[in-house]
């Protein structure tokens, strides 16, 4: 992005902690920003001192950006969560301060889909048990119970970003694909949607779950659903731990009704590396267990870095909040107007304000009194905060900025040129 900002780019200070992928450093440097990095997660005091000096703060899941840290970071324009979740950030408080938070919910889609296909094959071949036997020195060469996935039916529950990728990859492996989603979805390739979960469970050789954790999906696969699955079929859960009743699954596996399962997510996951993991599924035959690594690949980390950087850079340079998790989303064009052969670059005023009745009319009457020339106005609001963007004639920008800053409901004003 080549747009200038009112603030010299070389003075934009980006602080990246928790070993964010080096691609982020490259992208920010290419913009001319200053970049400071830290390998591990800073403690609260260190994070506060880093944030106090940052215009852009990049974290992953282990840095808690609290209200106190935000209150002590007056320069902070925006925060990037280089991960999926944003629970570690006081996002509501950030919104009230006009600080958008961006994350990357879908950059690891492909990684999860690939693991799912690997597991579908692994379960059909009993790979987990065979490799354990070999590590113990046991040689058991046999075809019994091993199958190709070609020609088998995979039933995908949740046909969103991941489910639909699994669909494409499974077809490439020669599998038949059925799917069930609560929202009508266009089937990819030869995949076929079914009317309900029951139909999917009864018809699939392998059932793969790709739904979010909601009240509706909690315990979605329990004793009754497992009983509906074909005898000798497999279950894969790379979605969320709350979706499967693991005690019921353990019972179905022990009885032999379900022939194997792969799980990457669990109802109780250890908080930190090295903490003990326990599950009723441990020690059961043909069960593949992984520590919530479905989306954890270097490629996904790089894709996350590119996605979050793109959003942060667009916000700093252009004012766009598309993809923000906590402020109204406004997608903005570059601030260029073509007037015949002339190209005019208006100044852009970015204004976060408390969303209370009368603010917009105050703004408009101030601007009308000044007889200012406005070429574009964009507005989105959430319950408590509004975001207005005005493209104005450069000669009017500073006066408008000062007047808007004086409106008591103003949270933050910034000008780009
Ligand atoms: P998405 O939001 O793109 O797709 C979810 C789909 O599930 C949507 O199409 C939605 O309509 C559907 N759905 C919701 N409730 C349903 C229900 N009751 N029955 C049937 N369908 C329902 O989400 P995405 O990115 O595909 O992620 C899917 C799951 O994978 C999420 O739970 C996510 O947390 C998890 N995930 C796990 C990772 C891992 O490391 N194992 C990494 C990334 C995501």
C-alpha cells in the first residue's frame, strides 16, 4: 500500500511479541514502519511498557492485553492478534478507546483439512496402532481390517471454511462426500448435502466434525448419535472439544461399534505445554490423539502473519476496519478522486465516537457552518461506538479535525493525507 499517512511512516512503531512469524516483520518493514520484536510472551509489566510506546501491537494467545495496559497506551492505534482467538484482549475496552483489534480466523483452514484427510486414511489403515507396535519391536504384517479410502463415504458435519476444503480433498482421494450444515451451502464437486444429521450418520464410513462450539453443537455426538453410525465406521473431531461426548465415544469404541476415532480437541485441554493430559480415550485401539494442532503448521503461521498484517496496514494507512472483531467494519477505497485529467487526494478524517443520539447531526452542522468541501462520507455504528470517515478538501481538514475533537462524544480523531 503506498498511501501516505499524516504521521510519518518511519515513526510508526510496531511491537511484535511471542515470536510472530518473520513474514510480519518483512511486511511492516516494507511499509517503512519501525519494528521491534520479542521472542517469548512478556510478563504483564513488560507488555505494559512495550504497549505504552507502540502504535501497532502484535500478540498471539499468551499475552493478556488488559484494560490497564490499554489505558496506559495512549499512542496505540490498533492491535493484531496473530492467532484465532481474541479472548486475551480486553476488546470491549479497546473499542471504547477507538482501538480496532484484528485476528485471522481462517488462515489455518487448509492445515486442518489436510490433517483430517491424513486421519481418515490413518484410521482406515490402523496406522496409529501399527506404528506403536513397530516401536515396541512387534512385526504384525496383515491386511485384516485395513481399507482404502477410495470409494468410501465421508460425512462432513459443518460445511464452512474447513468442511468444504475437506470435501474437495476427500473427492480428490476418490471418496464420496455427504455433508450436513444448518445453513444452505453450495455443494462443491460431486458432494451431496443431506437433510439431517441422522441421515449423514447412517450413510457414512467416516464422520468428520467441522462445526463451531455453540449451544446447539454441545454434545452433538453422544450415545444415540454414535449408535446411529454404521458399524465399523470412524469418527474424526478436529472442531471443538464440546461437540463430542468422549465417555460415550470410549464406550462405542470398546464395544467395537465404532472402529476408530481421531481427536485433536477435547472437553478439558491442558492449559500449558507439559501439563498432564487425561482422557477416557487413552489406550483404546485405533484412536489417534493429537494436542490441538490441527491448525498448527508453519504455513498457517505465515498465512496468519500475512492476513493480520494486511488488515493492520490497511487500518494504519487507509483507515479500513474490515475484519475487525470489536469495532464497526468499514471498507474504504484509497483516498483518490479523479477529476478529468486531474488526480486529487483529499485528506481523510477518521472519527471514532460514542454512539449516542445527536452526534452525527452535531458533526454535520459543524461541517456545514464551515462550508467545508466533503467528497465522501462513510459511517458504520455498533451499539456503543460509531466510526465516521470523511474525505475532505485538504484546506479544510485541520479545522474540521479540531472542531470534531471538541465534540464531547469524540473518542478519537486521526487524519490521513
Ligand atoms: P466456519 O464458521 O467456516 O464453518 C462452520 C460451519 O458449521 C458453518 O458452515 C456453519 O453453518 C456450520 N454449523 C454451525 N452449527 C451447525 C450445526 N449445529 N449443525 C451443522 N452445521 C453447523 O468454521 P471453520 O473455520 O470451518 O471451523 C470449523 C471448526 O474447526 C470450528 O469449531 C473451529 O473452532 C475449529 N478449528 C479447529 C482447529 C484445530 O486446530 N483443530 C483450527 C481451526 C478451526
